[in-house]
C-alpha cells in the first residue's frame, strides 16, 4: 500500500507474510504430490492470522499521534509566551503611567509654588509703592521691622528678614567702612536707594521699598534672593 513515495512498514510486513504463506502452501502441495503423507504445518494458519492482524492496524497511526502531541505542545508554548509578553507589557505600561503621573504632579506643584511666589512678590512691590509712614527723627528696631512686615508681606518677610539680619542687623544707618555699603540692605553704593526716595539715608521705609524692588527685579522675590545669599554669602 503506497503513501506518497514510501511504502508503510505494515504494508511491507504484510507483503512478506503473504509471500511466506504462498511459499509454504506451494511446498505443501509439492509434498502431497510426491507422496508425502505429512500434513501442512500449522504455521500456515498462524502466519495468515498474523498477516490479518497486522493488516487491521492503520498505517502511520503512531506518526499521527506524535504529530498531534507536538502540535499541542507548540500551541501551549505559544500561548504561554503570548501571555507572558502581555503581562510584561501591562506591567511596563503601569510603571510608565505611574512615573508620568508623578512627574505631572511635581510639575504642577512647582508651577503653583512659582505662581505663589510671583503673586507675593507683586503684592510686595505694590505695598512698597503705596505704603506711607510718618516721618520720624529716629526709629527703633521694632518699628523698622513693623514697617518691613507691612511692605514686604507675610509670605516673603522671613526671607527678607534673614538677609537684613546678616547685612545690617536691622540698623538702617549701618555703614561698611571699607566699601561704603549703607543701610538695612547694605546697598553699594548707598546712593542706589535714591531711586526709592530722596530720604534714603534717614528713612527705613524708603530703604525697605528699594530693597524689595531690587530683590524682585534681580531674584524674582526676597526668598529667591535669600536662596542666592545662602549659596554665596552675598546677594
């Protein structure tokens, strides 16, 4: 029995058995013709039965079973690989989404901080322009600080105060003998403060207004100026 260009093992075996049976049968006939009284061997029937049994087994059965098994294994491996790849992709997407969300949150918080600082700096500038104080012959430290609180505003006052503490100790007449820097913020030269008022030498309010405007223009706010001062010990 032919399958493609090959003969199955079962067909060949069947052919061999049939051939053996034919030969045995011929031998038996010859024996009878020659006068031999010996009966044909029972091997004839056994061989024929064996041939019939072999003929009942489908050719290529074992090969088909093996092929199905290999196919099933391959399908299972492919499914597992797809599942693992999908799981990895989902995990990577989850991590990326978390990182993006954190970055957006940080950017939003930073933008909010900057907006708040700008608002406070603008408010301080407005206060510096509009706040007027009664002129006195002299001012105590507490009075000067009270002026600064009103002009600078609560949000930026501490940073402003930190700088004044280091520069002059809240002495509005402080003078540096070496450089000539003058006033609460140690403006150099002191005449810079004339842009805020002609009484810059004797009026701490004028000095504070000038200092707030200077810090806003150069550093964005008094807190920006304080950050720079901490890094450089000057501003």
